[in-house]
C-alpha cells in the first residue's frame, strides 16, 4: 500500500477526512488533513511531461497551513 493510501486510511479512521457531494450544483468537494507540511506543493506542481491531475481537474484548490501540518480542500465541477 502506498504512503498516501496508508495515510488516508489512518486519517479516515480518526475522522480527519471529509467528503461532501453537493447535488444542487454538482460540486464534488474533498478535504484532506493533516498532511505533512509541503505536501500540497507536490500535489499541485506539474511539468510538461507529467501534468498534475489535481490542477487539471480542479476548479478550486485551497491550502490551510499551520506550522506543523496542512489541510487541502479541492473542489471539482463536472466538465461538459
């Protein structure tokens, strides 16, 4: 199991991951916390050879950083 999957499973069991699907405007929102400081930068960066899926498919990406961890909030809207 990858490190991110392991972290997600552990955090979910502690109630630290929340998902919300808002049917009225078809928004999909994901919030992940706590992430190691600097993790959001790695998720958002992209290169020509390897574009970031998070940046490509997200309408909003917000990072809340404290001195010992970060949380990332992602909003995706349907494409069409």
